[in-house]
C-alpha cells in the first residue's frame, strides 16, 4: 500500500475540466489497487499569493497551506495534474507551491542545492493536459514547464524520481481517446506510478 496525494491543479472548479476527470481516474485506480488516497483541489483552496520575500520566509502560514503541508508530509507519492496555460502551469498552482514549499518546511534555512530538501523519499507523477500536440511541446518547447516543475521545484525539495504523462491536443480528442487516457491514468493509480 502506498500513501498517495493527488494535487488537482486546475484552478477552475467546472466539473467538465478534463484535469478533474484525470484526477478522479487516478484516485479510483489507486483505491482499487489498495492504496490510501488523499486529494487537494487548487480550485477549492483559499490562500493569498505571496508578494514579498519576508512573507515567504515568515512563520505565518495560512491554514489552507498548513493542511497541504500535512498532506504532503503524509504522502509517499504525489500526483500533480494541471493544464498548460500560456506555456506553464496556472498561476494559482504556482502560488500554491510557493506558499507550501517554504524554508523551514521543505528545506532548512541553509539548504539551497537540488535534492537537499526535506521531502526526500517521495516520488511524483506529473500529468499535463494541453491544446497542442504533446510531441510539439516536447520537441519545440522542450517540455519547459514540466521540467521547471520537476527540476526547480520538486527536485529542489528532494522529491524524485518524477515521472510524467502529457495529454496533448486535449480539445481535439474524441470520446474514445479521452476514455483511453482515463483508463491509462487509472492503471497508473492501481500501480501507484
């Protein structure tokens, strides 16, 4: 049994968003596989965006963020699902990472190199949906936002290895292709991958 935290990073609560369906599919698969699952939906959280270094380094952590930190501490495997917006993750998801991975929680005051963070021992799966073909995102854009999340955020705090799934051309997929993706992600959940 693996303790899995699913972070649904779509900031829009509209149920029709495919990211929500992917998060649901992973959760269903994980539960069917005998894993323990907790979920966080960015669209349901109320927290301020950091605008000053002093706030990021300060001891005052919003209540919603304390809960996120507790869930990450509990988890052995993180699943992060988000839509590609203007070449990156939505601002609300980035703001969540900034609030959550603070000095004193994710790394000590003096720790500043990749992999020295306090989140060691956790793995991750990143699932990104996008309007463009995934091959174009990989080839032309070099998976920029995915690599920034993997290297500059997750690896920095010690999370790894990180695997990824890219769902390209999501608006152009028919029902059969969308279902194939849901089945694939449910399978990842069953295996806690």
